[in-house]
C-alpha cells in the first residue's frame, strides 16, 4: 500500500525548525499538548524529533537556564537522547510497524530527503487491524464455501 494514503502532510501539522528557540518550542508543545515534535532545518530536511525528555534534560544540564533565557537557546543546540529515523515515501507499510512500536509517529521524507509529513502510530495500528479483519473474513468465507460445497458433492 502507498504510504501517501496514511500521510499527514507537513502543511497540516505542527513542526519546528532547528533555529527556533527552546522557549518558543516549549510554548508550542504545551499549547498543542505534544510530547514529541518533528524538527526540520531551513532547507526543509528532517533533522530529528524533539521530545519533552530532550527539553527536560537540556534544562537540567544547562547551567543557569531559566525560561527567560531559554529564548536564547536554539534547538540545534539541544541534544536529543533518541534518534528517530525517517522513512522514504516509497517504503512499505510493513516497515513502519516496528518503528511505530517505539514512537508516536514516523517522519516521512521524499527522494530529495525533504520532510513531507508524518504517519501516526494510530494510523499504522488501524491499517494492521483492518488487514487482520480482512484476512479473518476471507478465511471464514472459504470455510463456509467448503461446508456448502461438501453436501452438494455428496448429492451428485
């Protein structure tokens, strides 16, 4: 299945640039209720996912930091604990399942490595659930067809 079917495009989601300040990002994440947010550079390339944990560690490990001076710290200076790799838009849906087990969304890039959007864990799980349901229904129909065919064969 084509990943574009699941894609939440960049134009419809909130993301940050790596030259945004820590203060601006905190306010944005708080306002949206996000625990993680995709981050891109000025050229539109995906550079990582920033999490609440990354921000908390930066606050803890940066001497003298306060919310007021957080407006001077750029996101590209905030270390990230976890590397979240993007997938290419041409990847298979099955490749997303393992990634979705450990993150809320999977960033998607195009062939030029430009960030084009995300696929949420919810959409990946829904796809898997739908596929399992289809498989079970097809199996049930085959079993019912066998039951119907067996008596007809005995009558002949």
